[in-house]
């Protein structure tokens, strides 16, 4: 069973403030967690504001923070940030294909699929975009990535990321298997041979819940034949 990456709780991912030691986590934290962490201070909001101004904390959006990686000594996971920034959601589209190393380009914005209305956030950590997909289609082909037993985030499988691109790209139509192959190879620059075990069941399930069944089935044929 999949579970959504949760925000830090006071008991699990507390920002520990001690006289001679600071231990930070790279887990996104709600403002309520930070207030508990600095509860020894009278003006808690001022303390948090000072930490933000000094660069100890990065505000991702109103009420959501993450520790500066120079203090936590842990790289910030933009996939984890995306899951917590707007949900329910999972990382997908070119962002997922880049994560799975199926496209050569480095993707600067983090794109996610959601059942809520489309939205975007410009943050100190970059641009985060959320694209709406059908509710009954949403749950198909999601993978949970657990990182060093510390945190987890949700991301589309390679198959689901391709389907997400197809169903949300306005005007995209394939008239043949050849056209679908050219789309994968030349438009998306997907390395078909780099991923040997394509899960046809994910494509099949996605096609059942999409108005672009023909396009997805053309893609299936391409990947089945290699």
C-alpha cells in the first residue's frame, strides 16, 4: 500500500535547538512544528522569522519550511517538497522521466500530477507545477521511493509518466505506430532501450481511464516491439 510522504511531526523530525548543538532535518516542517521546537523562546514567531532571515530556514510557502542543507548536511529532496507542497500529488511528466534517467535533459521545474485544480509555486528551491489528471486515473502506476529509511516520496513509474504527458498535452494525436515511435524518440527523447521491462499493465489500465486510449495503445505497441 502506498502512503503519502508526511510532514515532520514533533516526535519524529523535531528541529533540535541546543546550546552547543543544532541538528536539522531535511524533512519539510509545518509552522506548528517549528513553534514547538522553539517553545523555550517567548516570541516564537520572531525566532522563526530570524532563522529565516539568517538562512537557517527556507520558506517554501506560507507555513511550510525546510532547513538549509548547509546545516542539515542533507540534500533537499525536491520530490519530497513537491509531495508536501500541494496534495494529493505525485511527481510525474518530464520530472519523473528525468528521475528515472529516461531522458537526457536536466529538468529545472518539478512537475506533478494532482486531482485538484492546476497550480504552480515559485519558491527559493525552484518552480513547482501541478497538473490535473482524472480522479479514477490518478492512483495508477505510482511508485513509492524510500530514501535511506528516512523519508519517502511518490513518483510516477516511467509508464505512468508517459501516459500523463499524453493525456495532458492538448492537441497531441497519433495516427500510427510510427508517429508514436517518433514522439518517444524525437519529441521526448526517451531512451527506449534503457528501460528493458516496460510494464504493459500500467499502460493498459491508463488507457481504460483516458480519452486518449488510441494514443496510449500505439505507445504500448512501440514499447512491446522495442
